C-alpha cells in the first residue's frame, strides 16, 4: 500500500495542474463568437456587451454598432426593443420603443425596412451619439452577421439623414446672407 501512495500523489498533483488549464480553455462556441466579433470589428463595426431588454431573458448580448458619418444635429437617444408578443400598439409587430422615446416620424419608414433586414435573433436597435447599433444574440452565426452588416450598410445612411435635425430658419437666413456677400 505504501508503494502506491507516491503514484497516487503524483497523479493527484498532475490533475491539479491540468484541471485548471483545461477549464480555462475556451469552448468551441466561445472561439466562434470571438472570430465573429473579430470579423465584425475588422469590417468597422464596434462590438460591446449590454444587458438584454427587460422583455427578454436575463443576461447580456453583443451590440454591433456602425458609427454615424456626420454625428452633428442627430436626434438620438431612442431605441427599439423586441417584445414577447406582437401587438397592434407596438411600433412594428413585436418591436416597440424603449422607455417610450420614439425616433422622428420621418425615420419610421426606413426603420421598419431596417427591422425586416435584421437576423431573427436580433433583440434591440439603439441610436446613440456614437452610432446605430443592433443587439444580437449571435445564434445565427456568420449568416446573421452578413445580414446585420448588410442592413447597417444599407440603412444607416438613410436613417442618419432621417434623424438629422433641420436647421432653424434664422440659421438658414444667416447662411444665405453670408453667401450673398
């Protein structure tokens, strides 16, 4: 029995060393998500984690954002969140405004088109000072990322112009008098 004790201790010591190393190794899903996020970042999207909307499960999901080209005078601070059920009072079926703060009326038609282009696992759309972002559970993988990128590339400029605040008439008049002199 005493001759087995050193062997058992050595096996136990090896298990203590190898166990944490195996535990820290990322899973295949984690590696795929890292590749997906790296690809998105390389194509110019900003990726950050945020809590899911209250209507969804608890947890976090990645928000993929495209920066505004000209962020001056944009009406931002609004968002759309996926709801649990479709309702006629919602903005667009299962999508409704976050905290009751809506986008300008002229932005609503392109927003509806934008929502139709998003992957099925998208959970929210946010317009903040830095850009237009889509919260996405990333379950649809590369196909979902391609759809997300296409939607942002196509509709971000349209939405950006739709939410741009118009200059007041006094500013316009001042610009005209400057150009006449």
